[in-house]
C-alpha cells in the first residue's frame, strides 16, 4: 500500500495517513433550510471522491456526512414557508438527498440526522456539566471555553479575535463572552423542543456534530472535514467539547476545502442560471460538473461560472471519444497483434504520475493533467492503429487504464446525460438568439458579439448557417 499524505489543518503540515486502521471520515453536511447550491456540493464531491480514492488504494474507509435538521435557520425558513419546522426540515432533507443523488457519486456510508441523536446529545452535555466544563444558565447550557486549555489550537486565534457568531447564545446568560451554547432553551415562536434536565429546548449546532461523529466513528477517528468557513468556530468548538468530555484526540487529521466564489455570477431565475444543484444538472452533465469541481485543488478557492462547466464538458468529451473508439474496436473481436511502439511503458509512466499526484494531498488538478497527457498519447496511438502501423491491443489496454484512473475521480462512469433545457431557460435563449440575428441583420456586429458572449455564458453553442442560426446547450 502506497503512502498517502494529506495537509492537516491542525498541524499545518503534510502528514501520512495510517494505513493500519480504518480511515473514518466525518464531513460536515448541510443545515437543511434551503436547497443546496454549488458551494454545498463541493465538500460532498471532495470527500466522496477522497474516500473512493483511499478505497482504490486499499485503505478501509467509512464516510459519514451528517444532516443538521434542527437549527435557528430552519425555524426562520419554516416560518417563512408557513410549515411546521419538523415537516419543513424533513422536506428539505429529502430535497438534499435527491440533489446529491443527481451528482452521481452514490451515498456516504452513514448520514445521521441531528434529530435522531438528541438523547446522546443530552447525555454528553450532562457529562460536561458534571465535569465543570459546562454550566446551566436561564435554561441554556454553555461550554466554559477557558476550562479547555488547548482552545484555539485548530484556528490559531487569540481570545480577542474570537467571535462565536450567531450560534453562541445570549451574552447576558454567559459567564464569559468566549463561551458557546450547547443547549438552547425553548423560545417563543419555536414549534418544537425536547426534554432535558435543564428544561425543554434543543441542541445547539456544534454539539450535534460531536455526537453524530462519535456515534458513527467512535470518540477518536481519522479525518474530519468540511468547508474552510467551519474551522472557527464550528470545528474549534467540536474539538473543545469532545476532547473535554473524552480526554482523547477527537480527530487525528483535519481537511478543509476552499470556498466556491459566486461573486462574479449573478443568480437569476429569469436568466435560468440559478446555482442550486437541481438547476445546474438541468443545464449540465453531472459528470462535467464533477470534472469542474476537481479542476481546482480542494484547498483553494474556486471561481464559479457556467462557461467553466461547459469547458469542463468539452474537455471530458476528449476522454469519452477515446473510450467510445476503444469500445467500437473491441466490439469487432480480438484485434490482430502488432507493434506497440513503447505504448505500454508510456501508460505505466502516466499511471505512476497519476498516483503520485493523488498521493500528494489529493491533488486532483495535477491528476487530471496526467489523464489528458495520457489521452494525447492514446489519440496518437489510435492514429497509428488506423494507419496500420501499430496493433490495436496496446491501444485498448491503454484506454482501459485511462478509464480505470478516471473512475477514481468519478469520471467516465456511464453514458453521457444530455442536459434537459428548462422552459424558462429555453425561452431566454431563443430570445437572445433572435436579438443576435436582428443585430447581425442591421450589421451591428458589436452587439451581435455581446449577445454571443451572453449565450456562451449560459452554456449555449450557436452555429450560423445559410438557413439561419441553430443552437444547442452544451454539457
């Protein structure tokens, strides 16, 4: 088994994973107060494929992605929707499962719900109160941050830089401004609560993940992941409350993915470019969407743009063309023998480069680059086969290797899904195409070019012919 290194947020250093025990991976999932968007999809894709990669290397893995289905934001969203909070959260949970299914990566090994772990949450809070790490105040329960000497070790923040944010609870009830809520008493307008030794209420956000992770993976496990926005306070607080309760290291490695930058992209239903996963997979092949998300290293910010997913789909088409050609050759029967011109050695060298990239902190952009280098070699080999100067056997084996490596990244897994054109988007496209035709007729080529660019941003390929302009939505 090869050594796999990941950059650990806690130490700030690359560290080798221990292959001798199960690699339990807990990745923070969504708070289900709305449908998930492209930013929520990134950690789902990253950690799903990280677990798949480790499995391909022979590691025993267990991936857990939780669902936070009780939270302040859910109460607010449910009230706005005119639904009971429990029903609203259940509906949004179903939507989350449907939307992530659309990504085509399968399901994690476990997907616990916060509402299913209330008893265990109350028990852990009770242990923290009994040990003096937590205290009750006005029906709330707070964690004494200064009772945990290692607080701040993940985020490397000084106390004066620590703002616990909206989940922290009421300042008037806290002994110290640094303290954060573990249990929140029932408030007027909240339509659900649970019994506890401190009165009716509900768990706060941070304690939910500590308990769900421990129930699924044990008090100490391998990898905890999530978006970089969760380093503080969420993950810092998870460490404090879990380690204060158990005396064990909560997670041995910490991985955080960068943001998806949406600043340059205006979301508009009228334009058909809303960024929910539900809408994105209507416009794009899910495999192209996965390709796009892997094209930037998971730790780095990612700039969103519909045209970037279109470009990813075009690049993916080059790999699919090789697979399709290999399938056609294989369907004709056993190929005649012939020289391989060193292709076997080329393929082996590319595999070694791919493995080195993936072993080095899950470097998917570099691994994708290797796949396309190999694709160029294989396209050349296909030309030799077509010219009769090389045997097809080596080409078929080479493409088989390409496909096997691509599938580690969730690519080349099935038939291409054609984008379904939403009626609103179709109407918008046809309007832009008409306006562009009019601009061309009036010889306003600057306006025609601007409209072409706008169509391109929507993922539309247009072709001007003698009979008029045709268009199609690219994936």
